[in-house]
C-alpha cells in the first residue's frame, strides 16, 4: 500500500484541511464581508446564518473524514459493491464540502442577489 493511502494520514490531512477551510470560510463570510460592507444584514439574520453554519460546518468536516476513510477502505479490499462505495464516497465528499463552505455561499448569495449596498 502506498503512503498516500495510509488511513490515519489521509484522515488527519482531510481533518486539518477541512477545519482550516471552514474557519477561513467563517472568517471571510461573517467578518470580512460585513466589515468591508459588501453585505448589510440585520444582526439577527447574521446570527441565524452563523448558528446554521456551526452544525453544517462541523458535520461537513466529519463527513469529509468519513468519506476519506471510505475511499481508503474501498481501495484496500475487493468487494462486490466497490463501484457503489466509490460513488457514495464521492457524493459524501461533495455534500461535506457544501456544509464546510456554507458560510461563504450564504454571504456570496446575499451579495450577488442584492448587489452592493448603497
């Protein structure tokens, strides 16, 4: 087995990468965009977005680690449902990425649908 498919190494890398990506998305979405006045929303709306982003981001991070584990497991063993497992791991990865990037998506949606505040 090659080094890049080591279970612990892959999971650790994906955990750290996902966590850093989520923190950056939180900072850009909930600090930088409002600070630069690219979006103007009520404090209550921003709080709801933030509270929604917590379980989505943390769940996305856990799902990303799980999908990495599934990819490694799928490569290590021969089994009948190898194709299905690969498809499910890919879908899980994309869903995880959507949860991780939710803070950035929601403020970008606000920015592009309402434009620059005047």
